[in-house]
C-alpha cells in the first residue's frame, strides 16, 4: 500500500527532481503546505504573507523504499542549517521542514534529525510538523526541470579549455 511523505527543502523544482529518481517513488508533486490561506498561488506564497513552504509530496511504496531512505534524500538535497533560505532563495517559503503523516514518520524524522545534528557543526533548523493541507502548485511548476531537460537547479560548470 502506497504512503505519502512531504518535505520542504528550498525551491521545490530540484527537490522534486531528486525524489523522482528514487526507485519505489511512484509520484511526486510540487506544492505548498503549512500556511493559512486556502488554495494559495505561487504569487501568494512569494508574498511572505501566507506562511506556506514550497514542498514536495512524495507518494512511495514502502516495500521498495523506506521512509528513512527518503529522509536521506531530503537531508542530502539541501542545507538544513540555513533558516528560511537555501542559497540565493530567501524567505519563509524556502524553510527546511518535514511534514509528518503519522507518529511512525514523526519518530523516524526526529531520529534522523538527531543523527544529522550529531554530524553537523552548525545547528539544524529543520522543523518537524504534522502534515497539513497540501495544495498542489501550478502545473508549470510540476516536473519543472524535467520539462526543461535539466536535472538540477544549479547551472553546469564549464571546464576552461586551458
């Protein structure tokens, strides 16, 4: 039986692309969660008035991939020590957050965060919260990088022909 996991780790384009590569992940969807406005738009979320985070809702088969493995992808995809930002992206919609769907996920997320903190010199600011209403992002945000033939948000570095 498929389950859901929801992660906010900065701009959802690269996060969604990373989870789409995982065997056992059957669906990914970019969206918004954790705010106070029903059916927010991207513009609403970017206004910093709704409280939503950009998130990826991951549907997965726990027989093929564990929640702990998904947490590993989450930690590896962003810097959980940056508060309300990831690199050049600044704002509360880029916060590091795990929205848990049950107590089993909460326990796994908290244990995983503790392990990450043990190996980090800086405080991890990731918040673990109960899942709220997930609002799908506009269609143009879905599989954004894939539609553009890219695997990551960061531009490729070209080697100089020295």
